[in-house]
């Protein structure tokens, strides 16, 4: 499948240590071989990340720092509906993220799925580097992202 319609978007502010985990993760993913069939996007602090994806994208995986009340390095998987209804998993960019998703109809866009992988930050202090405990989680995040991509591709192939 040459273009499965999947985008992985890393969001975050790399000037605030662990807040930049999404950006650092997608930058590592961009170095992977055979990732060309999936759009990998470093969205930084862009307020409207949905404008960054191509029209062929139907599935989005977002990577961000998230406050789930756990220990630094805990990884959460949730959807925009979880942000709206429970408030328990909170992306540190919740307002921009939810607003961008709700604006999709204005762009005549409808996504089939949006998955958010969030990681509990250790520190949000000024600094360009991730804390060691969060930096050590990047391989696990990439493993989870690749699993999500694989599951999406298999699901699409099963529907054919």
C-alpha cells in the first residue's frame, strides 16, 4: 500500500523540555527507513495542525505531552472524545487540539480516526533537551506508533 492515508503528528514546544516530546519523537521517526508511506509531521506549536495534513489523510496519530495524573514517562492512549468527556487525559495543547479537530468540517474534512499518544512530562522548565526519563521513552513511543500504523493498515486491507 503506497499511500495508506495516515499521518503522525508531533506537537509541542521544544523550548520547554519535556513539553517537546511530540516533536522530538517525530524527528526520530523521520530517520526510520521505509516510513515514506506515512506522513510524518513536526507541527511544533502550530495552532491548527489539521491544516498541515494532505487531503489523502484519513487517520491521524498525534504525539504530545499529556497530564494524566501519573508518573513522569507514563504513556496514555486516548481520542478527542476522551478529552471532551472525561477530562482525565489532558493534552497540554487540549484547547488548540480540540478546536482544530472541531474545525475539520469547515475545511470539508472528515477523518476516520484520531488517536492521541500522550506522555506524562517530568519537567516543563525552560530547556532544549528532554529530561533523561522522558528521552528514554522515545523508542517505546515509536514502537507504539508503529503498532498503531500497522493496525490501521491491516484494518484498511481487511475492508477491501
